[in-house]
């Protein structure tokens, strides 16, 4: 088998080099950031390990980890806390999804300096709440009115953020006192003038197909956007649009290239035939989330498929670094993540080849698999640390250096 650096470089070879270099930089920060950026390694290793017996096939987000839960404003304008990234979504064994997030608990806690004993307890808590939720067969969701503890405080805080504040932070005055995107070269980067013009024309045409935007918004600007870890290097753009009936109102729209799921080569179960990778991502998100983000849709630009959604001031995630010594708060978050994971699988059950609810209920009622899954996740977290050390050594030696 190829070395860890070779496997990583090969997987990312179809991405934009200068932005993939940012991904490599972030992955070098610690083992958890490395884990977030190497979903493909996880499933390649899992498929070869044969450590987990086959269990019901379900729709999965594919890259479930501690930082893949967050807040967002739904198309009903309420703020929710849920799984928020479905780029790797596919039909896969339910325990593949669960094993990844349990591994992320061990890896993430270790990177935060939290004792292994606490990680073990939180891993057990996640598995217990996840299984209990499946066994009950009852779907739950989290919005401000149904949340408790630290997540309720978190949602109250993000709900106070206003669109005007986001626009103020991400824009500046240009020629003729018109707003333009602020190119800080941290989140927003400049693009070629020709590409910018083509993108703006394309987004204007896309908005004509959206009832909430049609004949009401005008595209003012476009630039390249950097966000996340695993998706760094894919083509991603942000648009500033203005309400033509109320010029003081603006929106930011995100357009992100959709690539094939990293689970694809390793999942043997037949998959539906999607019209595009973006259609796959949006369809799975639509069936797994209780309420989808505002303006969620798809488009095709210059031969590539993209997922489109509103960029929101309410988008955020729990900062475990802030609460790392507050174990009751951590436990509250882990419980919420567990029942949200189970609820998403129940919500999408029976769709296009996924197991029916009764099969998931039976799986949740069977506790025989939990110990083996936890043992695998704990052992693999040690493998993540070794892989990270190999990667970090190669990174420092310049193996991933990019030259224009």
C-alpha cells in the first residue's frame, strides 16, 4: 500500500493546488484537524479491516464528526442545530457512520487535552443515546424551543445575529458607493475578471428559477470562498446580491462544487443514479434533515455540479475548546448529536434502498455491536495519531509544498 502522504496527495490531486495547500496547512495543526481532512483514509481502512459486521444500510452524511454539527437558518427562517455537511453522503452501513463519529470523539478529545477516561465515557454515552433513539423509532429535532442546556444557550446566541451584521463584516464600499465583497484573503479571495463576470451572469440566471429571488435580487459581486477543512481545494464561490425593491437589503449566496463521495469506492451497496453529484448531496440532505437550509439547491457551471445555499449569520458550531473542562455541557452536546444522528437515519429510512424503520429499531435494540464498535473506534484513533505523525513529518519536509 502507498504511504500516508502518497494516499493524501493522490486523493487531492483533482483540486485547485493553491487552495489545497491551505487544506494541507490546516491538517498539520493537530490529529483531529488531520482526521477531518482525511475522510477517504478512514473509509479505505475500514473497508479493508472487516472489523465491523454488516448492519442495516442507511442514508449517511458520510463524514460525521464532532464539528459536522452546527446551527443554520432553515427555509422556514427558524434556527436549527443539526448535521450540516452532506458532501460525502451515500447509502452505507449505519455502523460506518457511527464508528466515524465515535472515532472523532477519541481523536478530538485527545487533541483538546481531555483525558482518555472522559473520551470513553462520552463514546459510551453517544452509543447509548443513539441506540435508544433508534430503538424507540421516534424522530426528534432541535430548534430553540426544543433544545436544552448548552445547545439552547448556543442557539439563543446565534439567533441574535443579524443579516446586516454579516453583510457589514463581509463587504466594503466600492466604486459609486456600491457594496462589494471584502477580499480579506482569509475567507474571500479574488478571482479572474472573466470568471467573475461569467459567475455573476450564471447566478443571475439561477436566481430566476427561484421563486423567492426571481425579479427581486441583482448580483453585485462574486469571489472565491474558503471554508471548512475536508472540502478545501474544491471550487467554491460566494455572491453578494441586492434586493432591487429594497436596496438596503442584501444576501450572500454560497456555490460549492460537488465531487464524488469518498465512500464511493468502498461501499458495495448499489446506489441510486443521480443526475449529478450536487443532486446527490441535496437529495440526501433533504431527506435526512428535519428542515433544510434556506435556498438549498443545485446548479451546473462550466461542466461542474454545484450545491447552492444562503450564507447565513446564524451558521456556527460548538467550540469544544471553550467547554473542554465542563463535562456536563459536553455530555449535553454529545447526547444531542447522538439522537440527531439516529433521527436522521430514521427520517430517511425506506428511501431508495435504505433499511426500513423496523430494521433500524431492531438494530438499536441489539446492544451486542456497541462494544466492538467502540473498541474499533478507540484503536483507530491511535492509528489516526500515527498517520498524522507520518503526514506532519512529510509536510514539514516540503512534500506537500505547492509552487505556482
